[in-house]
C-alpha cells in the first residue's frame, strides 16, 4: 500500500536520496525545502511515480513547522511517515569564535536541528494519532553525537538531543502503534561537506571511504518499514565502523 511520506530538507544530499527511495517503492512523497527552490524542483521532478508534492517552509519557526506538516497533509491526504532530515551547521570552535558568533551559531543550529524537528514531529504525530495511523518517524542524527564535534559543538549537541527525543517519543507513541527511530551517520558524500572529505576523513572507516547518501537512505527506509516496528527506540549507527560504541 502506498504511504504518505514527509521528508524535510530534501532538496539535495541525504534528504533527496531518502525521498527517492520512498518514491521508488511506490510511496507518495512531500519533498520539503527551505530556500533551494531550483535544487528542490529538480529533485521533485526526478521522483519516480506520481502523487508527490513540493513543500516550502522554515522548520526553525513554530509557524513554519506547522505549515509544513499542514501542506504535506493537505497534499498527500495525511502523513504516514516523517523523516526529520533538515539540518543547519556551521563551524564555531570555541577558541576562535567571538561570543556573539558563538551564541548565533548555537541558536541557529538548535532552532533547526532540534526545535524544528521537535515541532514538525509534534504536528505529524498528532495527525497520525487522529487518523489512527501506525506511522513511523525517523530522524537523521549523527555520529558526532557520540564521537564529538570539536569545531561544531552545537551540531553534536543538537544531534545527541535529537536521538534522546526519539527514544522518549518511541516509548510515548508505542501505544498508538507509532514507531520512532534515528540513524547516526558518519561522514556522507554530500555537497554540504564536500570540502571536508579529505583522505584522513575517508580513512576513519576501515572501508577507506565515506558513506553514500543512498546507503543512509536505505537504513531510513528499513526503519520506516512496517516490519521494523520492533526497532523502535533504536539509534542505528551508519558509519562504516568508523566509530564503535
């Protein structure tokens, strides 16, 4: 049966790959973007199948998050699966960053990565509960939540909190049949981090490379499947054995 899937931050990278894998399996996708209209339109037009919708909005504001879910529900007839992928990041090493820039980085990153995901999750989950849908919520976390992000501490902290939120909601939403999980990728070959993919980074994994967006998307697709309900509460490492815990 075709499901209605909302993927935030899906104009490129991991989000685009996630949208593509659900569409390829016959699902209807609400492909969300914030500002990259051209990239989002290209990703949208490349989706297999039909019935998809393109949704623009700012996840970092309460009003924006609510509007994104509302547009997805209106366009798809509901939301059965939510994938929280939208993320912000910028370097802010403590010893080389002014206090004003430090505060600005923390606010921006937490507003998108944690509070934005929490708000979108709230509205999507409430819709699932009202429709009595045994839905799935999967968030894109990070290896950095465990390994540390010395030059991007707000990013690491926001992803750790995102994992914790998912585990709390996995317990809370289980009585409604809603499964909640996260993936924690290491470095992934996307446009966002292309300038950071040095040979040293590749050698962090014994495979001698970084992940592809499609490998992360495959993990998300599994966690969102009906068969994966017993993995609810999981934080699945997708890092090529570059960090073991």
